[in-house]
């Protein structure tokens, strides 16, 4: 491990994935929108440009904060006239000086996992849990040498939507 050829992050899947028939739900927070908006943009660009997901098949809804993501995703997946193939929950939690971060991060990560298992629809965990604003900006692709994790979440949604034996 390590060295010049060490590839950090997710390796490309072997198969070429075609997302042209997929319907994807994106639920994102308005908290930390300066960081969340580029992440949503990164996910949407990847869905369309890399996997040919049609813009009209990407449905985007926003909620106040990360704590609202699991319940909103569950309601939208269960009560929509659209049958979604995957969802992506996007938010950013930045650690403050109280225990708030720990409680919300724990609740949201478990909540998002539960929505995926309960609905049977893959729900991608697109929530950054960062110690500083700088860390969050780096992971949203803002600034030189940074990487937009939203692009990985778009890929994960397509791969999971198409997962079969
Ligand atoms: C209250 C709160 C705090 C302190 N920090 C964040 C945060 O960093 N990121 C985020 O998405 N939301 C935060 N919130 C709001 C909560 O997620 C939630 O919206 C409120 O507690 C209302 O339920």
C-alpha cells in the first residue's frame, strides 16, 4: 500500500454502466449550501455525462438540515408516483464545539441506511462529516487539488440501481 501508484478512493467497476433508463432521487440540505450545492452539481453532472441519465429523470428536493434527510427520502420514495431506482441523500455536517455533530451524524447515517433497507431502494450516503470548513470545501471540489465527492455518489447510485445477479 502507498507509493505513487496507490489509488485512494473507489476503483471503476468492470462493466460499463448504462443509466439511460434510470430514475434517480436527490434529496439535499439547505444547511451549508455553499458546500452542498457543488456536491449536488457534481452528482448531477456525473449521472448525466458519465451514465446518460436523463435530466427529466433526476428529481431534486431540498430539506432544511441533515437530520431531515432520512425521513424526507423515505416519504418521497414511498409516496411518489415515480418508482425510483436509487436515491442520493446529500448534506454536510461540520463539527462544532458541542455534541450536536455526533448525535446528528449518528442519527443520519443510521437513518439513511434504514431507508435503503426498508424501501429496498438503494440510498447513497452523501453526507460529509467534517472537522473543519476547509475539509468540507476540499471534499466538495472547491479549491485546487480538491475532489468533488458528489461525482462518486452519482456513480454509486447508478451502480447500485443496476445491481443484479
Ligand atoms: C442544528 C444543525 C447544526 C448545529 N449543524 C448542522 C450541520 O452542520 N449540517 C446540517 O445539515 N444541519 C445542521 N443542523 C440542522 C439539523 O440537521 C436539523 O435541520 C435541525 O436540528 C432541525 O431538525
